[in-house]
């Protein structure tokens, strides 16, 4: 039995640095991880390539994918659909890659329902002041937007308890190695279970009474 | 914040010895654990006491409990309903007890849906021969019944992957301490998350811009 990859959902407060963590994980361990590519019904922007940033779909195609159960999760933002195509994720996992989905909590819980074996990780800041500092330092958002994001973070705290692991992103390198260690442990746990299941199935089928 | 108990589902192949493990856990650590008491629509047998073996309900009362969402899981066997009342489980957890549900895989998966924070443990034998040996040694079942159970064990292997932990019951004492250690670890994980959530909520609410 070849080693299959696992499905990892990474969520976290806006500004916590989860994007940087994911990017670094993919850069350092390109053989271990693959980033899930979303499908969207919005039009491609200049420089965006089919199958790189997104799989671009018409609105009808997207609705058909929902109906056919071909999405692990989906949502509508500003009149456009976004979602995670199951096929792409499964093919990457079959190639032995751990597939990372960087998505919102609502999407994460949808994935959990469709794919109970997925691991849900939530990245948090050491404290609220530090989260605010990071959002302000970025310098890309107005104060109103930052207030909105902090407000949403407060709402998101209702969902953290549904996640498997909570990782504190205080020191970046520490968090990155903890992230990788957590994933490796989960992979080894799942491998162990699958290995046992194969073994006991064979034994039960061949048992002589 | 007082320490709350967690919800633990224990399932496993017929004959694996999960009942003995649960009984021993409750006997040795009566302050830590409580066994969930099921509701049933079947008539009480002699010596059975309301609230000890079961909560006895009429068929209508049971159906009302289902409709009102007052059961964590339920199933029908031989024309009688059996299920896990939510109220009893929650009140025991609030008193700090870890509540154990010894139920079938189908029930376990129902609990997971309604209560994502529950921990699902599956107890397995070291191998199929040993499972057969235990069923035969018990001496309470005919060979036909034993064959049926082994057949069901094979079917159940489809569901093991949805469980959080798989524990091998080879040496009883080793398995018992691993069981307890696993529960303590999970409790400490959940405590840590709840503690963090309380802390960050307070901080986010009181943040000055």
C-alpha cells in the first residue's frame, strides 16, 4: 500500500499570518505538500492562469459541480462562487501529497462533514494586541477594515472548539515546525489505522472455523 | 472556569473486551468517569431500575425525544428504541465527569455529528484469531452467532477510520492505562483550547483602538 497524503484545513484569525506559514511550508517541503486550488465563478483577472490561481467556471458549471457533489465546500462572496474541487484534492492525496486548504471556518466545517478524516488546524496569535499590531503593520487596510476584522475574529471564536488543533503563531519558526510536526503525527496516526484495517480485514476474511 | 468533563465514545468489535475495560475504568476512577445511561422504549425486566440500567420510556415519549433533539443518537433493535439522552450526558459533564458512551459505530458517528468535540475510541484485538478465541472462550454464544459477529466485525472495519483513536486490547492492563492516558490527554487539549478562547475573547472585547 502506497502512502497516501492527508487533507489539512488551515484556518485562523485574519492577520494571524497563516498565509505566510502555508507558503513557507510549501516552499521548504515541495514534495510533501500541495495547496488546494479553488474553483470560482468570477472572471479571471489579468495574469491569472487557469489551474494556477483558480479553476475558472461559469456560474452554471459551478452550480452543476455543487449538485454533483464535486465540491468539498463552497461559499458565495460578493455574488461570486468559490469552492474546493474534490477531484483535484483527491488526485494530489493519491500522489502522496498532504493537501492544504486555507479556508474560512464555515468552509472548514463543511470539509469535516464530507471528509471526517481531514485534520482541522486553527492558527491563533499569542494575544489580541499582537493580532492588532500585525494587521496595522501590514499597512494595507484602513482602520475601519481592521475593526471589522477584529470583530469577525471575536465571532470566529465560537468555532475554534470544532478544530482538531490550535497552534499559537508567536515565534514564526517555532510555529512552522510545530505545524509540520502536527501534520506528520497525524499522518502517522492515519497510516497506522489504515495499516491495521488492511491487516485485520485480510485475517477476518481468511479465518478458518 | 470549572473543569468540565469530556464525552467519550467507546466502540469496538464484538468480543474485544471493551465492556470489561469500561467497567474497570469506572471502578478504579469513580470520580473521573460516568457511564451514560440509555433511554429505551422496551419494557423494564425484573430487577431493572429506572435511571440505573435504563431510562424507561413509552414509544410515544421516545419519539417525542427524537423530535425534540433530546437524544445524542438512537437506533431501533427488534422493534424497540434505544438512545442516549443528551440531558443526562451534559449534566454529568458539567459536574466534571468524563462521560463514556459504549455504543455501536453507527451511534458513534451520530454522536460525532451532534457533538463534534466528542472523542471516538475504537478498541481492536491484536489479531482476528485472538478475537475468535475470546468469543469462543466466553462460552455464551453458539458457533452461528460467533460467525455472525465475526462477519459484522469485517463490515465494521469500514467505519474505524472515522474514529479518533484506535487502541489495541492485547494486554488488558496496558490497554487500560493507554485508554486513561488518551482520555487525560484529550481533556487537557480541550481544556487548553477553552482556556485560550476565554482569554482571547476578553482581550478582543476590551481592545482599545
